[in-house]
């Protein structure tokens, strides 16, 4: 067995741990949505003809939201970053069921 085979072996998880992972994934989905919607509204308002001084706070909030996404939008089991992927069903990295 090579080291590549070891990296692809699924981790055995109990029902309680799987339930915790699914609950954490749902929380992360809601947090992502709660940050994304106001950020999009701020960008639309900021770029939509507002005064130039409004663009600096909008840019700062966008940067903060992007950094938050780096910490939030990860698999609760393996902590790998999902990136721009709209994850449905299971983690593309470790294969754990998320929904």
C-alpha cells in the first residue's frame, strides 16, 4: 500500500459525529449567506452612483467578508477550503456526507 492509497481511505465516523458535521455545515452555510447578501447590497449601493467617500468603506467591508469566507467556507470534517464551489451532498476532498 502506497502513501497515495492511505490519503484516499475514508475515515470511519459514528452517527453522532456525522450529525455534528452536518449541523456545523448548515451553520457555515447560513453564516456564508448572512455575510454574502449584505456585502452584495453594499457593493451595489456603493458602485451605483454614491459619493466617492462611500467606496472606501464598501471596499473594506468586501475585504473583511472575503477573509471571513476563507475561515468559514471549509469542510467541518477535514477543514479543506471549498473555494468558489457550491458544495452539495459531500465534501469533494474527504467525501464526508454534508447534507
